[in-house]
C-alpha cells in the first residue's frame, strides 16, 4: 500500500471522517446493487448508506448487477456496455474515486477491473478494487497467457487493492503485485439493530412452531452447500423432532420442497434478513469456499451462534465443521443447539473497523487529484446522459 495511504490508516479515528485535502470527496461505487440481496450487493448498499451519511463525502453507485437497468435515486443504471463506459469515464473525469467491488473468479470480473482501472487512471485518482470471492485465489493462480496478462495490467493501474484474506493476498503477490498496494480488509461495515423491522408473519409463525431453528442464506449453485445442510437437518430431526430450518435468498426456488420443517422464504431486504437472523437458534454457512462472509460477521454481531465450514478464513467465535462432512456438521449443530442463548453477547470480533480504514484509504488517494467543481467536463457528460435517459 502507498505510504500516504498507510499513514492515513494508522491515524484514522471514528471522529476524523471529513477529508482534509478536498472539501468534498466524491466516490463512485461500481458493482452489484440490490436486488437481489447478498454478498457484494449487500456490501455496496451498506457502504453507500454509510458514505452518504459521512461528513465530506458524496457517493453514487454504478450498478452492473442483475438490476442494472432499473432507475433509482442512489443508483445509476447501465443498460449496455457503452452506457457503462460513458458513466464510468464521466465520473472519473469529474473527480470521483472509482471503487470497484468484484468477485475476481471469472474473466468478466477482470475485464471490468481493467476498464475501471483505466478510467481511474485518467483523473489521477486511480482506482480502488475490492476482490471478495473465496474462489478468486484458485482462479487467479490457475490463470495463464492472455488472462494472466489482463490481471497484471489491470492491477498495475490500480491504486489500492483490497482483499478479504491472506490466501488471496499471497496469490496477488505471486501475480506480481507490489505488496504495499494490497490491504486485507473485511467487507463488513457494522450492524445497527435500532431500526430493524418486525420479522415477516410467515417467519414468526414458523418460529412459534419449531425449536430449535437454524437459518442459512440459500444462493444458487452447489458451492453454497445447502443440500448438505438439508441432509444434516433431516437426519437431526430424530433427535430434535421440532427442529426447523429457514432458508433465505434467491436460491430457494431451486431447492426440493414438500417438507414442513423447512421454510423457504426467497428474497428479503437486508434489514428483514437481519431481523430474522437475530431470532433463530443458529446461523449456518455451509459453503465450500468463502472470502470473508459478511453474513457470518452479521450473525456474530447480533449475538447469534454461527456454525460454518472450515474455508480459508473464518473470524473468531465461529464453530467450524469440515467442508462437505455431513456428520461433522450434525455434531456442530447439536453443540450449537445446546448453548445457552442468554449467555451470548454480540461478538467484538465482528467490529472490524473497516469503514474507518476505508475512509483513510480514500483520504490517502485524495492528494492525487485536486477537487473539481460541479461544472467539470466529466460531470457535464454524466448529466447530459441522465437527461437523455429521462427522455427514453
């Protein structure tokens, strides 16, 4: 990481949010934005909310996810590659820090990374790239030929690279990235329980009829380990006849149905997910690989026991089971069910300080370019495009 950014992180405090170089620091977050909720989209939505409320910062999101064609006040749509490039370039010229959140485990991810890196380079601020997928280390390590050159070129233009764990950092260094450009930073920005809504009636009724109750986020794909969890819960029913399982997320329609002890509730907004999560007996993360799962830290922050697979990284306080081992998962679930919930408190490990450290990274980048007025050419380019879209 550059010396100026390292110095800023070392001196960062919660109160010291306002940038000292520019009157206003403008940030463009690039990545998936809800719906659907989960993973990167949840991180970006929470970061957008926090940045918008931080003194001295403005923030917008350039959505490249499943809902990228929707128009929302806090989020810019991207209906095609040309619109994406125009909006990205306009914000870069207009003085925005470009912060891409990407998975890093496919070629499309690295193409977007390269485009963002080039755009950020034009205004002198360069680009912050957060790589979040637990599958990214294996993908990068196996890359050869043009794909590897693309990664090296993209990361060579990037100002700061954020990854979630040490295995990813090692792979990036082996790729040729200077170690000082890399920082390990969780994508968890805290949980506030003050304004959480009431849980949906379906969930409340299910909780009244079942005890204990486990919950998990069900995404599409075998790598999320939901079939393993379903088998474990079915087998545990002989010991816990009223055991229930709540599955939340876009992957629930793909799961087998017809069992009264499993509630599949599909997509929920993030605040409803947190409301449901804090009511269950245990949160389960049975994935085959992970970066630093935000949902795990959220459960810990809410004081909910967590059982998770032994991937490359899990924070302290998690009960680990061997990946893919249903017997070990059953054993750890039984231990979690036997814990006294009144003795559990929100875990301090979940409080990562990531938001304050990220603000310090932004401040370290700010001297690379002077503040620009609202009439900068790039801002005019973006406003012109917005007027054009409003007529369509």
